[in-house]
C-alpha cells in the first residue's frame, strides 16, 4: 500500500509540473484534464465550449447566445507549473465577425482551484477588435512571469450577450523571444508610380513584403497606411505577408509601413514606403460631378445620409483592409440614412447599390 501511495504521489507531481500545451487534435470533445462551465449568474447554458469535428486541424470554440444580462463561458486548463524558461502563454485565436458586438475575452489565472470562479485573477483582457484576425487565426501572447514556479490553472473566458464567437488553437507555453528584424522587398516597389487600382474590388492595391531572414521569426505584422509619411494610421494586424488595401483614389501618393512583431516586441526601424496610383483610365470630370450618390456629413460621427433620387437596395461598409464590417439591406435603411456609430474612428469605404448601379465612396468616421 505504501508503494502504491508513493507512486500515485509521484505521478501527481509529474502531472502538476507538466507544461501546458494543447492543439485539440485527436478528439472532438474537451481534452482530458480541461473543464468547461458557465458564470455564477447561470446564464449562457445553451452554447458551451466544444471542439469541432474537423478530423485534422481541430479547434476549440464557443458561440454567442442572447441572454438577459451577460453570459460567461469558461474553458479552464489542467494545473501546470510555470517554468523559468517557458513563461509566455501563447495561443492562436479569432472570432467570426469584423463588426463589434460587444464581447469581452479574458485570460484568468488561479493558484487555488480549477472550478471556483472567485479564485481566478484576470491577467489579460481583449475586445472583439483585438481578437478579429480577418482570416487565419493570429497569435496572442500573455506574460505569466508573475507565476514562475507556481502551479496554476488558466481560464479562457468569453463574456457576451448576443455577441461573437471565440476560436482557439495551439495553446502553448513558450520562451521569451527577441523582436524580429524589419521586413523588406515591398510590392509595389518603393516610390513606384502608375500603380494600378482594382476597380472591381473597391479600388484595391495589393501590397506584399518579405519577412526578415535574420533574427527571431515574426508571428504577425502591423499594417500602417496613409497619405503622409508622418501621419500613418494602424489598419490592423495580419499573420500573412500580403494584404489588399481598398478605397484608394487615382493619381494619389500613399505611404505604408509594415512592422513585424512577436512575443519579444516590435521590429525596430521598419522602413516607410510610398507609391503613386495610376491616372483614372475611364472617369471624366463631368461624369464624376454628375454622380448618382453623395453622402453627408463626411466626416461622420453616427448617422450617415445618402443623397440620391434612386431607391437604395443595399449599403456595405468596408475597412481599409477590405473586410466587410457592416451590411445594410433595403429594409434596414430609413430615409436613406444608416448608423455607423459602433465603428471605430478611421477611414471606411461604403458600397451603395441601387437600380443595378453601384458606387463606392470613401468616408471618415470620427
């Protein structure tokens, strides 16, 4: 009996001290040792954390639901000890929609129990704007140096009311890294002229770059863009090395910068590049002035009114990364007015469709 007790104790110590790593492969249920439950108010019992049945490339996710006040969905890891070498919590994530529905995403840590809500301390908070990746999942990291040497549980908690989904994969503990070196080899080439616009894709320009061959690898890239080298605007973060920037105008000089990053920080001295778009190949001054649509006010804070004699069928709103953020159908447009008050400040492109005619207009959201 004594030998069995000692063996069980030894195995328990090994289990507690093991490093956290989970890619959700091999099962379509929550992995052994993990647990899932809801918040103390009991709301949100219909949609719970689950693993998709993808055979390969499985993901963990939880879906929104409409409740009375707010739902909390908890996914909690097994207990593990944070080591002095691997102390960065890393995971890939995204949600499902570019529009912001008010969800909050938190990482919480407990040194006491796996299932007692009050034992957890929030160490990281994100909004939907932070989590939205616009395509493939993107890496997010949380510094857990405060817990080095301690056995802990890590909770992934989605708080929402008719909000958005949270998708997770490749949860791991990693070592700190050095910031990556700057990217290079821009496309279009720096100071290029007559860069074509894709009129069928809201005047998009395809940008690309090459990751540095030296230094630690980048896990994401911050994209800056604007019409002045000194007033660039952060459009978002991507995991790929190319992006389409929409809403550009003809015969205009633009400036852009790509800042590589990883858990170690941002690349230093990332270059700012420029290009000038082509002359308008088809639109005359008279045709432009006789446009069927105009909008006001522009810049806009909340309500945007479209001035036209035509009946509006559809209005789509895109950010400068070409991602659709709002879509207004005919029955949701009153007096030719749409409300974009929930959008963040920045430049957006609206695509107006009426009577088989479509027009694209750039707006500024204050």
